[in-house]
C-alpha cells in the first residue's frame, strides 16, 4: 500500500484549512478528508472532525451498512456547538476491507472520492464515486448553463455544522491491485477539472489530494504539504 498526500494553501486563503486523517489496520484501511470553511477555528475544527470520522469508522469496522458510523457522527455533531458553534466543513470518509477490496464512501459537501486505473495519467483520469453537494448541481440537472450556475458552486447543500446534522451520502466501490483511490478537496478537483495544466502551487482555494495506491507491499507514506495537516491514527 502507498499513501500520498499533497496539500497547498490557496493564494486567496490565509491558512490551509484542509486536513486528512488515516488509520491502517490489519483488516481495513480508513481515510478521511475534511475541508473547513475559513474561520478562526477552522484548522482546529478540521483536525477534530477528521479524527472523529476516522475513529468512528475504525471502531465500527467495515460494514456495507453505514448506520453504525452515521449514528456515531450524529451524536458527535450534537456536542459540536460547545466548541465549534460557527464552523462548517465538507468531508469524505472511506473504509476499505483489505481482504476483498470492497469499500464504502460517506460524504457531505464538495469533497470527492474517485478511482483511477493503474494506467491512468497521474490523477486526471478519475471516475468519481460520489457527487458534490452544492447548489449548482440541481440547477445543471435542470439544464441551466454552467455560466449561470457558477455563483452557486460553493453553496453547500450538505455539510457538517453545529446547527443540524445532515446524513452523509453513501456509495460502494471495489478497488483492484494497482488502482488508485483518490480523495480530493474541491480546490483540487475543480481546478484540475477546468485546467489540468494549472500549477499546483497557484490554486485559488486550498487544494489537497489524498491518494491510496492498492498494492500488496508494505505501507509507505509520502507527503508534500505546506501545513502539518496529515494525521495517522494508531490502531490498538
């Protein structure tokens, strides 16, 4: 297994508010990505929620039925107002069974999870598993032109926040040897989608991508980031 993490502060952002968290156990791998809206406590909130979702998945174990994880997240959200009343974030969570390669994605907001084949050109040829929960998506489905919906692409229709709990979208997938599993913040996938020649150091928004290459070898972790924003949770 190989995990790669790249993360860069956007040129219009004061701080990098993206954060990834991983937990690698004997029988499963859990990976989470949180993209918090910029605020005074955004980085602390991203850290808190990333650890919360990954720990919930690890303690629950792999199960195609996500009810157990969702129940834990719902309870965690209820006490969020005590420390993070005004914070809001997008997130995605992936749990993969190491024996079968079967996986589950839980997501709320505009972080995406996708698969790329072993022969894919870097991370551009990605088949996204989930969809962004933003206000422009239903408008596009109704036939509105992209230019008319661009102002709505950052308006989240699902998120994690203190006001109410929104149940995450759930999707299943299978990964095979050599394939890549990609978790991307919107600052990464949107700019790659619009222009694959965009320099990674010149993105408008914080841009982050967590990639798992599915192999039989021992785990290796590489990271290139301008912020200490990759957490590895220990297993018991």
